[in-house]
C-alpha cells in the first residue's frame, strides 16, 4: 500500500464513529489471529504452559 493510500485510509478512519472504529479494530484483530505467525506464537506459549512454565499477570508481555 502506498504512503498516500495509507494516509487516506487513516483520514477515513478518523472520521468514523466510535462504533465503526471498534468494528474495524475487531476485524483487524481477527485477521491477526488467523495469521500463521500468530498461530505459531500461541502454540509456543501453550507448549510452555503445558510444560509448567507459567507467569503471574504483571510479568506477561503486552500483546500488539
């Protein structure tokens, strides 16, 4: 995507209602969860937990 197209998309998003932005955010989150990289990372984390490696909530890294 070109820089201009990205700027236009951001401008359109800024004009949307909060509800519309929430819907776009949910859509983008679903896209991320469907990516092979995300699935691989979640599998890795689950394997660590199954092996007994767990963390307390403050030590869990933030998701993007």
